[in-house]
């Protein structure tokens, strides 16, 4: 059994569940290593593994998950929900877990219509297992970050007055694929000038002008594992205020990175980001979501912010991304991806963080 499967069986036994139905695509991939989509898993406490899919994917599933028993729902049951109920009946499950933060109501109604079992809604269970990364997972994240940093070095050559945000965003995606990334599309943020105060701004037809900040929040996947990095550079010479905000932002990132280690709380990590910010005129302009786990999905547990109840443990791969966003003026974000260790953390995104004036 894979580590992920073992962790899940352990959980089922601890929670007195006979089996769990997994439908979220990233979770299916994490548990079974299956790389396609539209497929589902049922794992039971005895360690039986069932793979539910349709004829488009039976061959791929057989190759990637040979240890699973394959159920082709279309011809055997007519629907996925009927397959889940049918398997539960056949296997005599009395308590079945399902992902209540993913399942739609009509699916639930069909699955439980004549149910022979009790349904137990689970929220974020597989996500919780996912937040502790294995050595192999950390290695894949490291490669994704390397690719991202190399693409950053290439895009610097293209940033100049007159080039549009859209063109730069397209080139950045191209560079990541050329450097070895998977080809799945990824919604990169690349914005300039006053638009840099938009936290999740979409690249536009706006051309880069002299004196603009160019903010790039981007990443790729490598064998499914994601990277997420932000750098903000300036075209031409920074003015005093731009330099002041940039230097404050650098300190905020350093303060959080100096704080994070095994066993700290995510809310305290947020407090650490305020060390140099509090008392300055920029306090009202920070955003409180200052980082998140990254894995097969770009936003995973833990989430760092003032209201977070999450804890940060070693072997978590996550981002550190405080930011200052001043509407009508612009914003600066620097985002690193790190892996948490016993005594601190290691920064995977090695790209330059000193102010770059192009
Ligand atoms: Mn991020």
C-alpha cells in the first residue's frame, strides 16, 4: 500500500468508518496515483481498494492502479451514485464516509435513496493527510519551483516599455513548459502599474510603462505538483515611495520566514508578518491571507491568517506571501514557496528578492 492509502485506512479505523468514497480529483490522484479525471475511489478499512470509472479511462486506470478492483459504472450501475450505493450494499458497509464539501445534493440524494448504510460527511480529511508531504512529494515540489525560478530569469529579458501584460503572461507560461513543466494551463497573474494593487488581477492589454511595477504571481505543475511564486520588479528606476514599500514588503516576508518551523500556529505566523508593518502608514493596505499549503492543488491546508485555526508542521510545503496593496497606486507582493522543517524552513523558490530595476 502507498503511504497515502495507509494513512486513509488508519483514519477509517480511528473514526469507525467501514469505507470512504473519494470523488475530488486531486484527492483521487493523491490516494491512488491515477493521473486522469472523472474517476472515483472507494477504500475500506480492510484495505480493499475499488476504482470507479467509465470506458474512457479503464485502460489508463488498469495501468496506473493495477492493485485496485475496477468498476465500470456506466454498464454495471448506470450512474456513479448508484455504483457507490451498490458497492456499499455488496460489501455490507454500515458507515460510509463521503466528501461533503464536494458532493452535489442530487448525487447525495441518489446515493442515499435506498441506502443500506449511514452516510458520514467528511470535510477536508484527505486534504489534511495531504498537508504532510513525503520525501518524493517534496522533491517534485522542488523541481516545480526550480522550473518557476528559471522561467522568471527568462521573462526578465522580455519586460520592457510597450510590451503588454498579456504578451508577458503568455511568454511566462511558455517558458515554464520549455523548462520542463507539465502542460496543464495555470492561471498566471501578470499585472503592471496601478493595476498591481489588484490581488488577483488578470493580465490585460495594458502596455508596460516607464516606472511601472510589474507583479508576477505564477507557477506550474511538475508531475502534478504545483509551485506558486510571486516577484514584483520595476521598469526603470524606483521612486522613493516604491522603494519604501518594497523594502517593507521584503521585511514582512523575512519576518514570517524567520518564524515558521514545526509546531507553530498559522495565526501566530500572521502576527509575525506585522512586526515591521504595525505603526506605519501602510498598515491599512495589507492583506490578511499571507500564505497557504501547496501540493497537487494550489491552495491547500494550512491557511495563514488572523482567524486560522491551522497548525504548521514539518514536511508541509507552503507559501509565504504577505503583501501591500494601495488602491489607485499599486501593490507589491513577494511570495516564496517553502518546506517546513523541525527547526525552521527551507526556501524552494530561490529567485532574486532584492528590488530588480530593469
Ligand atoms: Mn499563493
